[in-house]
């Protein structure tokens, strides 16, 4: 069966150019970059070049960048290191719509005695900035807001948040896992202190990510071991994947105009058509302030899991909520925070495109989704009562 992959916020395919860049370091140049012999010298040199490349793309210096095992590790490293380095401050701030990598971590620290403030969002998923400003205190150790929401694609005003935290001397971390590679990000212009990203969201392999740590930020390592990453993250470097991530980010920045034209246009066509064809359907998230590739729709009075299964029979891959929470039968915490009615939250589907998405794939989704929703509503007692 031909696969129609519309789940790129969960993960993305490895771009052919990325795989080609990686292969020599999985085969011929397999040396440990920390070894002192000349065989590993080329690998170490390529690792340095990759760090310089990624740093240049993100607007930082190579010394402000460490490589990690992915977005979750980068998030945990940023938050844990900040709290360890600032033990006298016991207040932390996040939002109600964060990825589980942050949401569950903040809940953990709440159980450890930290005072946690969770900032609400409005019905469009936009951050309540007034509430946020009111809760900044001298005791605040760190603020952590995602740059782009994984389920709705809604963009938070990180530039404005960063100015506020900078003025008050409070550290700001942003989980930019869904944003890096999809929108322009330049930390030389946005004064965030820590920024997390993951390669598999922009066509690099899984299991590799990065953390920007602004120079001067107090930092205590999360993974303690060898001298790698200048003593800030122990463990032998995942060289091939790091090099692949460098190539993937380079390509992603080159293709940003494609994301904002062709991909956005396909997303808009899919969204507009389904909203017009299927009654009692709603868009979740702000219509403008979101990623160009993401569309989250709620089909009232049907179950999202049933939609997934029926679309899967046609080889169409989508998800209900975040891939890290879709195993739960509970409605999305993101949609609940936005006040989406229970009857709609359970029937939410996220479509997330990439530069590899084709018009034919969008055509197939448009063809298959409406009859599936109609069939499920025929079987729904709630729809019949409506």
C-alpha cells in the first residue's frame, strides 16, 4: 500500500541528502572523535565543522551549542541544570499546553517542593501574557515556553517573553523542537537563554538533538561522564547522526521559502476544503499565528481513534494530538486548555505536512476524510441525538 504521510510533527523522513552525508561515518569513518589517532581525526574535524554550521544557522557561537540524544534530553538538561545552578530560587513558570517533556518535568519538580505557575491560553491557543507578567517574581528561577505547539502549531510570542524575562534577570528556556527548521530562528536577535531542538523533526535521524546555552548562563551538566561537549554532556558523540542533523538543518533553512509558500498553500487547501465539506468541524488553533505545515481539526461527535484507524486502512498517516500522548484515551490536554468542548476534543485530528508532501496526497486526504466522518457519525448515538 502506498503511504500518504501527514504526520510530520511526530517525526519526519530522513532526507536523501542527509542519509548520503551520514553514510561515510556509519561505514568508513567510524572512529571515535575523542580518540587521539589520525584515523579518528577526520571524524573529529567533521564534528567541529558541523557544530560551526548549526551554530551559524541558529545565530550563536559553536561554544554555546551542545549535542544531545533528542528533544526530551535537551529539555530536561535545560531545566534541571538551571535549577541545580540556582538552588535558592524555588518558583518556575510554564504553560498549560506544553509537550509532555516539559509538562511532566514541571509536575515532577512541583512534587519536589517547587512552586509551579502554569500560564493559561485562550481559545485560539495564544498565551495569556497578562497572567504571565503578573506572576514573574524575584524567586522565579526559570520560565519555559514552547516556541510552537506540537498539536496545533500555534506560535508563542517568544520575542516578547524574552524581553520581559531579560529585563527581570530571569532565565528563559524555549522548547523549539517543533519550530526549528520550520520557521526562521536567530538567537542573536531573540534573547532566549536556552533553546532545545531535535533533528528528527526536520528530516534528520531520530535520537539526536541539541541545546543552545547562551554564554554566561550558569549551567550544571545533566549527564555526567567524560569530557565530551566540553564537560557539559558526557557520552561518546553520535557522530553520524550529528553530521546528518547539520546537513538537515542546512537544507531546512534553504527550504524555508517552500514551507511558507507551497507547503502552507497545501495546508490551507486541505483545511479550507474539509471545513467546507464536513459540518460541525472546527479549526483548533489560531488561523494565522501558527506553523505553516500544521492543521488541527475537530470533527464533533466522533472518536479520533476511529478516524485514525479508518484513514490508516487507506495508508493515510495522521495523529490525534501529540505522538507522545496519543496512546492515551484522555482528550488532549492542549485542547482542554483551549476550552475545546469535550464532544469536539475527542474527535481531533492533526495533519502535519512537510516539503516532501505532494498535492496528490492532499487530494487523497480530501477524498477519504469526509465519507469516513459521515460513516462514523451514522454510528454515533450522540450525532443522532444532535
